[in-house]
C-alpha cells in the first residue's frame, strides 16, 4: 500500500529535519545578483540539496551537491564568455577556444574544472579539495555510500578509483568533533552528505566572490 505524504512526513520526521537544520547552522551563501537562468537553477539546487539533507535523503543530497558544483562552474564560465567573447581551455593537452556558451554543457567535469583553474575561478588553495570532491562525485555516481571509520579523532574513508591501468587513492577525513557539533547522527550516510554539502558550499562561496563584488546582492 502506498504511503501518503502525511505518513512519509510525520511530526517526528519534521522535528528531526528541523533539528538537523539547526545543527548545520549554515551561513548565507552569496552568489551575486540573480540575472540569469543559470543563477535561478543554482539557487533552486541549493534549496533542494538542503531540503534533502534535512529530511535524511542523503544519497539525493550527495548527488545534488555534485550537480550544484558543476552548474556553479558552468555559470561563471558562461559569464567569462559573455564578458570576453571567448575562453580558452586545455583538455588533454589540447588548446580549445570556446565562444558559444552551449558548448560548455558538452564538456566533462574534469575539463570544466581545468578551465576554472586556468581562469583562476578556482584558486590554488582549493585545488586539492576540488579534486577530492570530483573523485567522490564519480564514486557516488556508481557505488553505495561507504562506511566511515573512526580513527584518531577523525572519521575516515579511502577511495580507490580506477584511472586507466592505475588506481587513484583519495583519503576523506572529517573531524569527529565537527560531526558531533554539526550533525544529528554519526552514521556514515549523514557524514557523507554533510561533508559533500559543506565543502561544496565553501568552494562555491569562494568562486563567486568576484561576481558578488561585480553584481551585488543575492544570496541563499
């Protein structure tokens, strides 16, 4: 028998969602003036990602965080094209000139990240975290959420992702104290969703700093 919405969202579930929202205690994420459809989509994705996290839909929150990150990069690259007429990217040691914003949606996430790094949209201080999130995104698109293990004050998980004939190792580490303070539980699915959401927000916030200066206000 199908459950009604009242069955799915009982007072207890709503209460836990509100508690999770309170624990997260996020600060406003500024993206600048809402002047494009892409910004509209980013704001909608932010809302949907948070709602899924609050209600414990952690797989969905993880996937949406990955989509949000990709859309944020595309948004800023589109505006670079509109401002400068074109951008140059270097996928696989080739130099490619893009002057049509529609071409961006045909690029891989790795290519988009490379372009954002080259144009200093993503700064060097975030290179390591961005690569970490890219590997996590690829992992979560194909596998279940793995189990974090507690070790010396951190929750840790190691990813081994096949790249050609080799494996790329990515070590994920989140402080136990941070999880205790900001999460409702210390169960692995919630840690994954919290980690991806908060780290994605941090990178996007820094990526949009120049846009906020150029086109204030607008935040979520």
